[in-house]
C-alpha cells in the first residue's frame, strides 16, 4: 500500500530536521492511542512518508560524504555524482 499523494507531497519540501521532528511528534501521538481508527491510519501514513523523506536525505548526505576523496597531498576533492549513479 502506498501513501496518498497529499501525505508525500508536502513532506518532500521538508528539511531533514523538520521531517525528523515531525516524525517524532507523529509517533508520540500514535503512542498515546487517543485517535480514531481513521486518524491513526492517517498518522501512520504520514509517519511512513516522513520516514522515507528522512531516509532519502540521509542517503544523499552519505553519498556526499563518501564522494570526498583524499588527495595525495592531504587535501580533499569532491566528485559530483547523484544517488542513482552510485546505485543508492
């Protein structure tokens, strides 16, 4: 089951910190168990979308860090690549 476009769309504009903070709030709300079934399902869908956003941003950051290559003189060089090029 995929999350609705509304759950995905606005999540894609969030920074990692924003998405992670909201994920924490959504999980906290889910843990209270005070929502109706429909609210719980909606919150779960939102949490999945937020988790996916965080994972994608972390993968991109990891790729950027791994692209830093030490030169023989000790300086660093950055190589340009996209996550698709690295298989991630």
